[in-house]
């Protein structure tokens, strides 16, 4: 089994020379990830694993969940014309939380204070509950499917 290597780089790197060199000199499956733009390339059949706009979805969720009025959140990637994907946050507020409009401003400010600018969610959607799988985990795929239907 080949060892998997992620080549993370800042924009402007020409990967056409590096990838063949890695393949010739090491027995690696290589995947490239541009940390500036959130783009990934599929190489050797390895699934694209680039982080969402340079930050992991879990990290963004943890920051949103640390807001005092948030009960739980889920972050998925939505299409973007030049960043490939940007974050969209689905948020369940606590029962005593205020008006959604004020909460959106407060959560956005919280994200701006605790996340790098490139990883701020581009969209926020409030729900009474998030879809769950049979074992009680958040059904990310259901939210992604809903979003892909909304884009069409």
C-alpha cells in the first residue's frame, strides 16, 4: 500500500515538476492542496481532500459552537465562483437566544474575532434542529444534498 502525502502550498507553486519527482523517488500517492485558495487536485485516484478555504470544517464548527447562544452547528462547503468552495454554517440556537437577525450579527462578529478572514462562513442558516443519522450524528450529506438542489 502506498503512503499518502499531502503537498500543501501557498499560491504560485508549479506542482508539475514536484509531483513527478515525488512519484519517481518515493512510493507515494500525492495530493496537492493550495492553502490560499482552498483548491485541491485529484491525483492517482485519491479523493480530493483540500480543506475548505484553508480551514477545516470542524475547526469552524468549534468556533461557532463556542458562542454562548449556540446549541450546535454544522458547516458544509457550498460552491463559489473562484474559491471553489466556501463555508456555510447551519446553526441551532439555544432556547433563550434572541432575535435571529441579532444572533446572526453576534455570531458573525464572533467568527471574525476568532477565525482567519479566509475561513469566515459566507452564509448562515438558522434551524430548529439539524438532520440526524440513525445513530444520532449530524447528517452532513443530507444538508449537502439540500444545498445542491437549491443551487440548481
